[in-house]
């Protein structure tokens, strides 16, 4: 791999993941500084020469979402003004992904505003993972590579050797993606009938479509914030006769209060990735983190070498 012109930098939201990515690629983390002044303004500074280099800046835009998003914009601008050859924004978790449409009057399409801002700052390419809505890729006029945590998560599930496994989608909206998990694991699929009527992050589970009786149920989703949906689906699965309940999500956003809901639920173990690392909570023993650093490292290597990304997922 020709890495002479490649440099990888860490934003405040993804320092640990960046270190693991660089370790996988046998590259040093680029030297930079990010800080906040007393009035809340964000300041970033590149501490080495990046002229003519292919830059990858790794930054999940969450915890705090707005601060990390603004910091990412400033990093992109700084690299472009420092004459970098190209700037790829590696965004493991893309905040505002739920704001992908105008589904009620007088609201902002927030994901589009974020996409426009990143593009206006000067990014040449986006690498992200498990976008909440795949159509967000179309909000950009630059290339977007949407990676999938599925292989990494499913590899860990296979290691657990769960018996009589059935994959469960938490709602009909995620059923298409959940089917990919069930096919990968070669197990049946069930779907929970969920209704969300407000913006309070609470959902009611009406029923489960599919046979889960005496089975080990594995709930799959793209992310969880409050843990409420996972807990509610787990309760319904137990009522429907499931022997054990596990869960896995690509992005463990996990806000305050989520750990209590998960700990008090029937969920035996929740698998998450390290796409988010600044959660304001302490994980309990129910949480297991699966690293996606090798996934992002492979994508960065392929982009730098002008190789196919789609081949990563067969």
C-alpha cells in the first residue's frame, strides 16, 4: 500500500477509534489540536504540513452533536486552506440521520442541511456507516461510501454460538435491513409491530410477527438512544415465548437513562460498535463493544489506492 501521501487525523468525537484505525494501517495519527474557548467557540489547528496530502479526518458527530459537527466543518476548512490534495470526512455515526424528510408541517430536513454544510466546507468524499436512511447519500453531490457493521457484528454473534436463533426487526421500517442479518446468519426473521406517536423516544410494541417460541431472539437495529424500543421489544418477545433475548445495533448512542432500561430488560447482552465513544453513561456488563476499526481502515486503504469499496461486502 502506498501510504506516503495519506494522513489520518482524529476529531474530538473519535480519538480512540482513529487510534485503532491507524494501528491497523500501521500509520501515525496526524497531529492536530481542537479546543473550545470560554464563550463556546470551537478552534482547530493542524500541527503538521498537509500540503498535497490525501487527508482523512475521523469524527462522529454526537456527544455533543452540534459541537462535534461544527468541529468537523472547521477541520475540513482548515485542511483545504492548508492546500491538502483531498479531504475525506470519515463520519462513523452521522447525526441528524432521522431528519431525512419533511414528514410534518414547518420542520427542517436536518440531514440535508448537515450534508450541505459538510459539502460547503470543502469535503471531497464522505465515508460513514449504517446511515439511518440510505437516501441521505443523495443529499450529497460528492461520493458517499456507506459501510455496514453487519459482518463485524455477525462474526461476534457466530462466536457466541447461540442456539435456535431468530433475528427480530424492531419495526417494519428496518425489516429489509434485518433480513440481510437473517440471511447472513442463515436463520429465520421475525418483525415487531411498533408504533411511535410523538418525539419523546417512546414506542409501543403491539405484537410480533413470526415464530419466536422457545427460540433465542436477536433484535437488530441501526442505533439505539434511549434503549426504550429494545427493552419494549424484548419484553414482547418474552411474552411470546422467546427463551432468551439478545440485541445488537450498529451505533450505541446510549443517552442518560438508557443503561437502566437495558439493565432492567430481559436482554442478556447488547452488542454495539465503537462508532460512538463519548457516551455520558457507564456501560454495564450487558454491553459488549465490537470494534469497526478494521472496517474503516480497509475502506480508507481502498479509497487511497482507488480500489472498490463494494467488494468489502461481497
